[in-house]
């Protein structure tokens, strides 16, 4: 017990947090990432390395089984939390920190931990328990039973699967709920094993709720099929909110839209750099992103953005790592209805992240230009003019407003009926087929569709 108490105290002092974002929870995710950096709490990429599991965003019934699976894979001591709004993040982390420290008095040798009242989410008991003999389900009366033959099982992506092999498996649960490999011909006509692997809906630096079903032969993706993201959607996605408001007729300053678009590009860049294995520059991009959202002046942000552009844009290692992955010409992008940086880049992943950087620098410079123009307008309004000077007194010009038809949103031309991320997701099966599994995450991160835009028009791309 002395060693257990010591380990629990060490975990509670600086807990590792598994941040799980549900569709529509971008604002909560940004607040959680910033709060974790301020507290110097590390994030966990997988449940195995987590002490706290923070579910950020609105509730989603369809993703409940996937969340439960993540929770089951989190080792004790553990605490599960939920923050549905950005204002709930700090209180949820404080409560989780306190509960994790309180588990110091829990006895772990008895097989069941002491129950504690759940705070900001569900408690530790999720209704299913893993044992050495496979997965056991707990009935409503508390009786434990093994899943019977022919019973449906829930995989990590939240879908229901029938057990493969009928009654011949002897009731044995397949690892991870995945079916056994089948034999099929590859591109060269060779008979090789084919394995069905789903990516999503919850991975680190992954569009939340998105599921991509892959058919692998070796480490090569033979086929890819989209599973629709879950959730009811939101009328105003976080990154495209200025464009959604402007499309409804609300006056939106152009500077506000430029600030939001620059922050969105830096957020996409941070996710790509994290997937590519460059966490230091990913943190740099996210810090600049947060400063832009906090309305930092352009003169404080522009030098750092230029340094990031030089360091990332000129990196030979990153270029060699991502070169030739996810190649998409401008003509093909336009034919698929894609607009924005993905279409203007006209190339592979390096072309797209360099486009993000260039657009972010242009938008930050635009903020400085707008500030100077506002200063001139205030001067022309009479504050610094001689009132005795001849001629009519100049009146201040109106602030430049966003035109949603002329200015693109971060993912492309805004359309409330068919947001630009729908076309981006529609390209994924074609770009993924023929790539190696290790490059699949880079393809998705290189496009970075907005999950908030994907939840409403789900019927347009579900099923590939």
C-alpha cells in the first residue's frame, strides 16, 4: 500500500489528461487546451497513459459506446469528467484533480474501487468490466455474464457487429471487437489477408466524431469508406461563425473574420504538426492561435507568425516526411466542389500547410492594416483636425464589413446548406486508397475538415 499511495500522489500532482472532444465542442476544446498549458498538465494520446478523461463538448448519445470503450481502457486510478461549455473547463479540472487525490485511500486489491459521487460527468463504473477471459457485461441486476453466441457486440467506433464465425468461436471475443482477416486479391492479383480497421471517432488530433473504415492488406489501404459523424450539429460552427452571421445579414467586421480565419489555419497546422511528430512547433502554433482569439494586437502576433512560417515552411525533414502524400490538384479539387486553401494549394500535404501559413500571415497583416485605417478614420472624424480649417468636416467612414460571398471561410466558400468541410470529407476515400496506414493520419490532418461543419449535412457523405 505504501507504493500505491506514492504512485497515486505522483499522478494527482500532475495528472495526464485524455481530452476527448465531441462534435460541436471546438470552443470547449480550445479552452481546455489553453487551461492545460497554463497548468502545465500533460495530455495523453491514448487512454493507457491517462489519469483524467475530460469529455469536452455537448452530449452525443450515438458516441456513448465509444466513450465507454475509452473509459474502460483507462487504468485506475482514474476520473471521468465532462465540460459542456468553455466556462466549465476550469471547474471540471479542479474537481477531477481533487477526486484523483482522494483515491489515495482506495484499496485496489479488492477488484472494485470505492464509489465516489460523479462530478461533471459519469463515475468510474461504466456498466462493463474487462477480465482475463474476455469482456463481461453487467446486467441491470448487477449479474455479470459473458456475451452469448450470436449477440451483437459494440466496436470501438460505436457500431454494432455480429461475432464472426457464428458459433465456431466458442464465445471468444475477438481483440478490440475486430473481425478476423479475410483473404482477397491485392492490386497485383496476389491473395493476401484483408483486415477491416476503423479509424475514429476519437483519436488524438482527429476530427471528432468522424469514422473512416479501412480495408488493409499489409499496411496498404485498399479501400476506404466514410461513416457519418455523430451529433445533431450546430447552426454556427465555431470557426465559420463570422461567415454564418454575415450570411444571415448581421454586420460582421472584416477584422473579426480575418482574426478567426488566421486562428483556424494555425489550429489546423498545430494538429498536423502533432500528427507528424513535431510537438514543440505544434504548441507554438496553438499559442499564437490562442493569442489571436484573445484579441492580441497584430504587432505582437505578426513577428511570431513569421518565425513560425520560416521554421515550418523551410523544414526539410517535415517536407520529406509528408511529400507526395494526399496529392490533390487544383482542377480535381474544384471538380469535387472544394474551395479554400485545399484548392488553392494545388498539391500534396506540404503545399497545403505552406498555404495555411501564408494565409495566416496575410490575415494577421490585414489586422494591422485595418487598425491603421481605423486610426486614420478617427483622425478624419475631427479629433485631430483643426476646427477652423476651411472646407466641410470629414465624417468617419464605416468599418469594413465581411462579405461572405467574396471572403472565404477557413475551409472554403461558406454555404450554410452544404458547408465546405463536406466536400473535403468527400475526398478522403480517394486520397486514402493506395496509401500506407502510417500516412492515412497525415492525409486527414492535411485536409482537416471541421467536425462542427460535418454534423448537420450528414446524409451527403455517409457511406462514402
